[in-house]
C-alpha cells in the first residue's frame, strides 16, 4: 500500500531559490512530501512563476486587504485548511507568522536564516541585510541556520546549522554566495527530518532521531 505523502505549504516573498530547491527534492523523492500550496505577500514575487510552472496553487494574501491581523491570519488558515496542509516551510517570507497560525501548527513550521543564530537575527535581519551586518562585524565564520518558528523573529529551536569560513572575503556579496551554497542542502535535510517526524523538541533543544 502506497503511503500518502505529507502536504507542505511554502510561504515566500522573493525570487524563490529555496522554494525551487525544496521542490526539486520532493520531486526526486529525498523529501517524502508534496508542495500543495504557495502563499505569498508579494504579487511580484518570482516564486509565483515557479509555482505556476509546476501547477502549484498560489494565493497572494496581502495584509492591507484585511481590516486587522486576525482577519489576515484567518484568511491564511482558511487556505491551509482547504489544502489539507500538514507542515509550513518558510522560504524568504518577509512577515512575522501570526500566533494563530503558530498555534495551529505547533513545531510544524520551519525557516532558514542566512547566518549562525542566535547571532545576526531578529527584526529587520533578512536577506542581504544579514550578510552586510556579518561583513561589517568582522567575524571569520558565518553560515546558515534552520529553526522551528515561534512568536519571535529567528528565535525558535534550532534544527540544523552549518558554518562556512568567510576569511579574506571582500564584500557582503561574497559572504552571500558562500552561505547560499550550503543553504539549500541543509534546508532540504531539515525539511526531510521534519516531515519524517524525526525531530524531538526539549525546550530550546532539538534532538534528531532515527
């Protein structure tokens, strides 16, 4: 008997490189899941084209179209329920996830951050802003962190991290390129662990089983 694959929703606001990487790993069977829904808050996001190319339903849900945060969160939860979503993957989604969504998906929402948390995280620390801060700090090591999502930016339990040397770099762009090389690899592995239910959470610590 064939086991039904887990159903993922990907939230994204940008070009969709992590979205595409996760999608490829679902297609080749490494991640035993299917991306059943894409939600974005940017009508010009490149991720929309990727989703359309692969016939993945896309919903553009903008906060400005709702009277308040509860109505915005309800709209998202409605689409997640309709698509029978089991896990949420954040792929460059530039909005804090609302508490009602976190409560509905406890320890089932995952995000990747382009630095070694808890350093260089928090509100406003996303995308190239992170790499610029890392460069200006003078540190010799950066990397990527995959973490579960809670009510604070970049503060959920850490699932995986990988470091890269940034000695002798000359710009934030060089740091971004080195970090991107590892982002897709560790994110795919983390999503696989998540959907295979191999993550055991003990406070802020995450143990990997199996």
